C-alpha cells in the first residue's frame, strides 16, 4: 500500500518543517522527520492500527506528537 498526502497536508508538512527548523534547529527537525517516517511505515503496514474518528466514517486519527495529529483514510485496502 502506498500512502499519499493531500496537497493541503503536503503544504502543512512543509510549513511545520520550516517552523521547526527556524525555531529549534536542524537536529529537532531531523527527529521530527524520522518520527514521521516511522509513523508512515507503521500506517503503511497496519493502516487500521489507529482509532477511527467518531462521526466521520472511514477516517482515522494517529497522534504523531502532542502538537501533531495525522488524519487519514484508507483506499484500496482489504483486511482479512
């Protein structure tokens, strides 16, 4: 399965990444990026591992950090 970012999500990632760089430096930005990469690998392998969002059928919520939450849907995924 491939995870795709919406245009809005990609733009928000760039904004967050730039803000972290300016406010905290390269090391913290690298840590954030590594944490995001690990979360994306987890979601790629286990897309239903995060809780569903009540009132929004098909949407999931995964907390990356206290300040950052990923919202996503699953396309073309079949669980057995």
